[in-house]
């Protein structure tokens, strides 16, 4: 049985520990609170992606819409207003819902 410290350890790839890209998962309760506050819509473009499953409504999985454009799905993701790498916390006040294209475009700037 794994202990808490084993669960929190960064993943190991080929014997090397990847610390730079490891981050704890945002709790479902915070995810759900952000999605509900933002009305299941992207705060950047307004695209509405409603939850379709119990897991999506509970915040355990990101809601998605099928598409036939560039990606098979559009996802509603969590975007840090103050980026995690700049000290931004995983809190409701620092997170906003963003569709996958808007979140990718934001990370490119």
C-alpha cells in the first residue's frame, strides 16, 4: 500500500525524476467551484461547455465538446490568473475557466 509521501512523489521517467513539470492535481471541489462560478463557460471567449456526466458535474473530469476541427474535443480547463510558475496558488480566486484553444493561446504569449 502506498503512503502519502509515495503518492506525492514526482514521477520518474527512465530513472530521472521530473520535478520541474510535476504539480499536484487541483482538488475536485475547487475545480467544481470555479466551473460553477464561471457558469461552465470560458472567461476569455464565452464558449459554454456544459457538464454532461456526473464526473464532470463533480469536477473530477473537465467538461468537453466533440468537434471536427483541429482537435477531437474542446475542453474546459482551469487557467491560473497569476501563473503557477510565478507563485500563483491553486485557489478559486486565482483560477478561471478557459476553453482549450484560449488557454493554449494565452500560454503562447
